[in-house]
């Protein structure tokens, strides 16, 4: 499956996967600066519209604010349009259910992501892990990638 690092079409095939599929909450669609969940249509959001390093990234209903807008850079960083911070795996410790935070750009693999055509956003620090979210807390996490099922 080809990997997409920048440009249009991130998650272009995500709509082929039913929202009831086990992998649906790991699939993301880039839509006009917003990163939408295939599972429920909610978007990645800067919790509390905070400008502080260490703020959690969450999945929240679409409101259209700057704290829900993102840029996917050619180098693989996902940068907040609101505060300029990037999605970061805390301490670079890649493990299941690690909660994603926002941090200064450090140029590290635990801040870089690859977005494929199905919508998986995988960590460059360990490509078997991808962005997911906790359905109870709505916190953005990483989790082992589920297989694509249609």
C-alpha cells in the first residue's frame, strides 16, 4: 500500500471501510485542515484550546475552530494551526495506549507520522502503532494497527 507523506488525499480510501469495522477508530480523513475520524466524524482537537506544551490531543465534535485545524508537513509532522505545537508521543516512549500530547517541534521520530490512503496515521518511531482514540475519554492515543476489513 503506498504511503502518503504530504499533499491531498490523506485517508482517501477510508470511506470504503464501514464505520462499524474494528479499525474504523484508527482511520482518519483530512478535510480542509481538519482531521476527521472515520468512526464518528469527530475531529482531532487541542484540549481546552490550550497553548501550553504537554496539552492533550483529544477527539471532539466538529466546531470549526483553529484549535481543531492541523497542517501535515512534508516531513511528517502534524502541526496545530492554533498553537504551532506538534503531535508528540510523550518522552518518545511508544507503547499501547500512550496518550498523545502537543509539544515543541524537536525533529524526533516520535513526532513524525505517515498517513496512508486508508487513513491510518502511523508513528515513524514504530510503524506498527497508529493514532487511535479512547472511546470513553476521547483522548488521542496510539495503539497497534488493526487490519483493514471491509
